[in-house]
C-alpha cells in the first residue's frame, strides 16, 4: 500500500515522510520547488494549481491513500482550489484522503473550546481557504478524514521557534501576543496521529492539537527557556491592538479524537520542558 504525502518537503510533510520510511511503509511524496532529502522515497513535482500536474502524479504513483500536508498559506488557488481539486481526484480514483486543516477555520468569537462538530466561521483569507477545502473534502469523499490542527512545533525547526530566536536577537521586528490563545502540538505527535488515521478505516472530522491552551507569548517563553534564551528579551503585545486579523482564543478540543488514538498528543508545557528541568 503506497501512501502519498502531498507537501512532503514541508515541515509537517517531511516528518510524515520520515515516519513512514521508519515504519517501512511504501511512501511517495510531492514537492513544488525542490525534493526533500529523505532517501528511499519516490519524489514527484506537483503544482496543485494545475489539474494536469495532479492527474499525472496520481496516475504515476497510484497511491492507496493520500495525506494532504501542503501549505499554500492564504493563496486561494493552492489552499482552497488545490485542496478541492485533490479531493475530487481522490474520490474519482477511490483513494483514501486525509486532509490536514487548521484551527484558522474558527473565529475565536465563542471564547471557548471548539469541538469536532463545530462549524467553521473563518475571519482570515487563510482560514476561509482552509474551510472551503474542508467542505469539498467532506462532500466529495465520504470516507475521507479532515484533521484540524493548531500551531505546529518541532525541536527547533518550526517557524514559531525561528521567530522566537529572531525576536530575542532583535534581528526581526514584531511581538508575541498576550491575548492570542492556541493549543500547540509537536510535529512528531501530529505526524504519528495522522499516520494512525490514514491506516485506519475511520472517517470524518478530527482535532489533533495539544491539551495546553497557551498564548503566543507563553509559547515563546517556553521555547526560550528550553533553548537557553533570556525570555525577557521577547517583545510582547496584544493582537487586539495590532489591527491584524485572526481569532483571539481558538482552542481546539481534541479529547474525543484522543480516545480513538494510540498516539498521545502532548501539551506544549510537556514537550517544551527543558531537558534539565527534572534534575
């Protein structure tokens, strides 16, 4: 059974590819600009904006399942239309689809936990694109999975970790918000959970986020402490005062999903704990 990772050269995609290879799964992956560095993987160039490119890739690889971990940001042609196009192509070929979505599909106006049954109400172009793709996936693929996640953190390689280091070094302007709440997840946990869902026969909407609801400043402080940086160097501010769009408190409730998984989704306070903190 070949599993295709769409967006395999990205942060999450690369971890999915790595775990697939480590488990001995037949794994193929796509890239837009340049292939990843993981050996033993069949790499294929793909432009989700181009129907011919998508059909050529699927016909060449003939996967049994696809995990869409592509990251087109707010670019509607990639994130929305590309996701729709992939959902349609997968449904036509009988390919199982696991579509990675985002907590950005929610506005945060409820100021509470968002369960898997909550309907999207995006307030940003990126959230709207993700919500549109979700709708297509759920309508076109009755056996498909929509997996919403939150801020993805790694062991130093995520955009959020790079930002903290740049802010602490004053090489980048900006601030970490004190009123912007999310539920960060570790990329390794997220990838393992996505593989579980892919290899199962379950379908529907799932939430894959950590149990800790923390502000972006609190997240930055945890990253700084783990990496030996001075947290007092991190500039802070309020999203409400910045004029930037986006929900303030978007907390994905993953408790129902967690009951169906062997993979434990750790909270940020656990996976960002300093190595010497227990001594």
